[in-house]
C-alpha cells in the first residue's frame, strides 16, 4: 500500500507549473529571468536616447533655472546702484554658485533616471502585466469550488488522486495561473539581483526580505500547486504599484507640484484601498473562513508539508497586516493634506 501524500518525498521544483514537469518549468523560469534582464537593458537604452535628444520632455525646465538669493534676507540680489561696486564680487559669487547648483541638480536628476530609471520602468511594465493577469485569473476561477480555487493538480497525478471533472474543467485556468506564477517568480529573482547590486538605492532590508519571502512562497505554490485563486487577488494588488512608479518619476523629474502629481497621488490612494485593502481582505476572509476545511486538507491531498503551507499562509497574513499599516499612513496623509503642524517657539 502506498504511503499517504504527506509522507511521500517532495516533488521536483515547480513540478505543477508545467504540463511537461519540472525541467520544462525551470526552463521557462530561466528564460523569463533573461527576458526581464533584457527588458532592463532595453529600458536603459531607451531612457538614455530620450535624455540625449529630448531632455526637456523627461526633466522639468526648473532644474536648469538658477535662483540667486541674497545671503542676509533671502531676496533676489541684482547689484543695485548703491551696492553695485561694493558687493559686485559677492553678487558674482552668488550667480556662479546658483548656476553650479542648478547644473548639479540637473545632472543628479539625469543620473537618477539613467541608473535607477530602468528598474522602475520594468517594474511599471510588470505591474501592468501582473494586474491584468490577476484579474483574468479571478474571472476564470470565480465559479470554481473551494478546492479548485486552492489546488493546481499535476497532470501526472490528477486523474489518480482527484476527480476527472476537476482536471477537464479547470485545467486551462490552473495552467494559466501556474504560468503567471513562474513569471512572477522570475521577476522577483531578477529584481532582487538589482536591489542587491544597487543597495540601498532601489530598496533596503525590507525590500530584500519581501522578495525572499514571496519568492519562497511562489516556489512552494508552483511546486505543490497551491493557492490558484489566492494568487489572482494577490497580484491584483500590483495595480497600485503602477501609480507608485509614475509618482517616483514625477518626483525625480521635479514635477511634484503640478496637476499630474495630484492626479497620480489620488489614483494611487484609490487603487491601493481597492486592491490591497478591499480585494485583499475579501480574499483572506474567503480563504480563512469559507475555505478553511479545504485549506487544512491540502497536506493530505497534495503532500505539501505543514511548515511550507504555514509559511505561505503566514506571508499572506503578514502582507495583509502591512497593507493596513500602509493604508493608515496613506489615509493620514490624505486627511492631513500632507501638512505638518507648526511647532511653537520654546520661549512663547
């Protein structure tokens, strides 16, 4: 008699992510990683070409305009009739200093777009792709049973361990989720390499831990075929990242005071609360309340160890809590209008 699934050896890596098994899935993972890296290189060439030909389109013109200020009262110094001869040297120094400051600010903005812009542009494209795929997966599995929403059966074992109805009805939807998960994993690995290479310019320790934890969950889910429907509402949260990347560009190009920034800030806040608070919370409630029995049966059905299942659910819970923390900070900024309270002088 064969041992239960929970006592069998672990399956090959990403076994359930491709109809042809682990080797085919790993090949797709490698090719996807190379695709993201190639896209990064192309993005860098694109930004470099646009900056050389049309710098005024990427950077705000205020970066080139020096502002000369008097050192005593902060007003613009223009060398008046009475002080022209006496303060001529100081005025010249102020002009030279302001001009060099403007040049430095412009060059700094250029370097930022050249060296960090490609990563944000790739992130922008990935967030659009992930959000659209997440919506598609939710649509595909919306009417599926709770077990169909949690499990992606392997083509090698689905007919023996599960009903044939599951395999024929939702096999295309399950494979679609597995393919998106493989691309998502390749993006996390690609981005982690760049975060480490440019540390801490692209992210700190929190970004590194985020990528490692969710890459581990993606690897576990792709190997055992878990959380198909959950993956859909998780990656839909990338919708807010679209506007976050646009916001980064507006800040670095010195367009933080225009109408575009107000629009992007509003869209970011709205998309964040819809996807990362509303949809994410609904998904967690469905998983922990309506699908609780099916969730507990996964170690027996597909052989996933309790430790790996706990790691996956724990990361999802952690992401849920962090979304509420970030949402609270965003709400405080919106309500407060981004203004800080003025402190009273100590002697008043």
